[in-house]
C-alpha cells in the first residue's frame, strides 16, 4: 500500500503531514472539499508527522528562495530523509510546486504528485495550519508571513534608492509641462508689454531674455546711456543693446501707468524664476539619468532617453520591449491610423528627436531609425540588469551608430559588433574596478571616522565617570601649591642670601593616599585642619662672611622622598634644634681657622 504524505511550506517552517484513507479520498473529491472547511473532519483525514521550524528570519528567507528556484535546501533534505519511510517506492509525496517536486524526485528519489487532491489538501492545511501545530497562533503565523513576504520581495527586487526611475518619469513630465507653461506665459508678457514697447519683440526672440528685459527696462522713457552696460549683460550682444536703446527713443508704443508697469514686472519676474527653475530641473534630470540609465543617456541623450522611460512606464518595461516597439514608441496614433486605413506605418516615434535622424538623409531616415532603436533596446537592457552602472557601453553603441551613419553617406564599412563589444567589456571591467576602489576608500574613511567617534565617546564617558575623584584631587592639591610658593620665597637683605634660613632642605610634604583623596569634602577639611603645622624657628641674623657661604655650599643636600603610605619622621622643633647645633659647630671651626691664621 502506497503511503501518501504532503509537504507544506510555511513562513515559520516546513510541515510534513500523512493522509489516511488515500484510496477513498482520491475517489471522493466533493467529500474532500467539504472536509477541508470543517476542522474536526479535516483532523480525521490529515495527521501531522513532523514540523521543522526555521531558526531565524534569514534562514526562512534562504528556504523561500530555494523553494522558488526549485532547489532542495539542506533543512528540507534533512526533514524528508528523517521522517519519510526508508522504502522510497512505497512513498508518494504531495507538493504544491512542480519545480520543487521535480527537484525532490531527482535528488532524493521520492515520487512526487501535484494538483488534484493534493491542491485541496494543501488548501485545508493552509486554512487550519495554526491548529495543527502546537504553540502556533493565528496572529504569530500572520506576522511571520508578513515579515517573510517583505524580506522576500525586497531581496527579489534588489531595491536601490540611487537607481529609481520614478524620479526620472516625474522630472521629465514636469520639464515638458514647464516648457508649455513658460511659452504660454512668455507670449502673455510679450503681448502685455508690447502695448508699451512693441519694437522689443522684433529685436529679442528668446522668451526668457525678453522677460528679463521687460523687468529691467520698465518705462522705456527712463532708458538712457547709463543702462546700456546692463542691457549688454542681459542680451549678451552689444549690437542688440544699442538697437534696443535706439528703438526706445523712437518707439510708437502707448504710454503706460505706474500700476500697470508694476504688474507687468511682477509677472515677468515669475516667468524668469520659472525659466531658472527649468534649468536647475534639467541639471537634476541629467544627474539622475547618469545614475539610472548611463548607457541610454550616452547613446541618445538625457531628454530623449527619459521620455522613452516615461512612455514605457519604467526602465524595466523599456528593457522588455523589442527594438521594433522602441522604434515607434510615441507614435501609437499614427500606427493605428495606418493599420486602419492600410497606409504606411510610421518610421519613428520619440527617437525622432535624436540628432542622428536629423542628420541622416531623407532616404536613410527609416534605416537609421531602425538601427538606432536596436541599439537603444540593447542599452536599456544593459542599464536595467547590470549591477555596476557605467556609460562605456552607451559610448561604444553611439560610435557604432556614427559609423553606420557615415556608411550610409560615404560607404565606409563599419566595425563588427563583436569587436566593439570586446573593447567595451575590457573598458567596463576597468571602470568597475576603479569604482570598486573608490567605494573601498570611502568605506575605509567611514570606518576611520566611526572609530574616532567611538573613541571620543569612550573618553567622554570615562571622564564623566571619574569626575568625582579628580575634583577631590584638585581640592587636595590647592594647599600644596601654596606651601610650594612659601618655600620658594627666600628672604633677601641688601641683595645677599641669608644662610641662616634652611633653603637647601625643602619642606617635607605629607602625601595622601588615594583612599583619603576620594573621601568626602568634610573629611578632607577635617584632615587638613588636623595636620600639624610645622614652624621653623628662624635663627638670629648674624654677619655672614664669604668663608661661611663657601662652607654652606659645600654641604651636600639630601632629600628624602616619602611614599603615599609613609609619614614624615621628625617634627618642626626637632629640625630647628638640629639646625642650630650644626650651625654652631661650623662657626667654632671657622673661628679656630681664623685664629691660626
């Protein structure tokens, strides 16, 4: 008897289910459809054999990609080999996707079945799955499906914000609308200001320049030689500026009031600002086209390429079109009219605005448009499906169109497409390597900045954490500095040093331990007050001789350093007594020497 199992792929994991009464089920399809909707009856038909949950969302995405591509993932292989019977001929596995069924049958040897009863059983499993698996709720299953759906779609689309063609579609549509509006508004300014200065229309043809001049001139009677330099700047032509000045003196226009001039100047300033914005929008469009479709823009130009993308709906749609469709894209009305009347079909649509068709002879316009549409189709596919955007292929395709155009005119044989594409591949690899190096440098700079920022944050946090002991150290160091200053102040009399003052021996400092420094302010103040103040008894001043100075200098000065744990040995009065005895002995020796002499 053949055992029927069903494999069900869910966002939370794989489920393997066994079916009871296979033969009856296969014969009674209407009863199966009724049992699918009833949970109690469905439990009598289907039994959960094994459930393999996904460890993480990343693993779930990997399994979903493998199932969609018809590849048996390791998790699925382990589940089937573990829980299916060892005798593969007696097992029939029902799957929903024929691609994964063919892969399982090829790699693992299990017979797989799709459609029919399997589809109905899978529909019931999908409906009651949260009741079949213990611990799984309907809410958690829906959340898992939503998260996996988002991640799967994002991975398939490979969304890149720098290569979004929606911005190109909107910008080229706005550019065309601005062109119409600027032309309409400029004609309104020409008609309005022409009542006052009709000769200006014949001198200036450009709409934006006319609006700037109408805004600058205002009342023509106020135009004089002083404004001639500004007129030359606006017209960028000295002859036109001189002609405007002469025409203003002998104009046949009517006089105009101040309020009318204010309205004309205000409207002219609006038209000028619109024309300036149109220039900035065109610059933005060029930059976006160089990012999204560099090859197409290098081949046919930014404006025509953007119109092709906007008319197709997206760059992907344009890449799917054949060259014959790209050729007549934008001439649909003429095409259907020709098909209806059985006339000649159009030769070109939007690509007519390209410079190549305008440069070709009348008899070669159809041939060059067909060739150009072929190259545009190739360029759009390269831009759509290449990982690294580069304009190398577009430049090479443009060279090929130039060579074909010269071939139609002079008969010079162009290069073969194979040779040109080989050169383009080599240059594209070099450009990709250069771009990779730039990206690597940018990444290194970013990592260095990140490290510096983290180091600064760590230093700031360490300073904040150790602010209390540092404040205590500053408080304890202040009286020490005062003692040092007192020790350095040596009493002088008549420019001579007093040897009676024990300058050679520095004052012994009491060093505090770290535990005492970290203690509170009150304890420190009490400790500072309790420290004994050592007073040095100043000896009486006696006349000092040169011999005594030499004897004092010859005595070696010994300093003793105390550690933070040691305490100073002798007190102030004992030191003073020791100093007195040593000085008296020296004096006696000096007196004996003087007597002997």
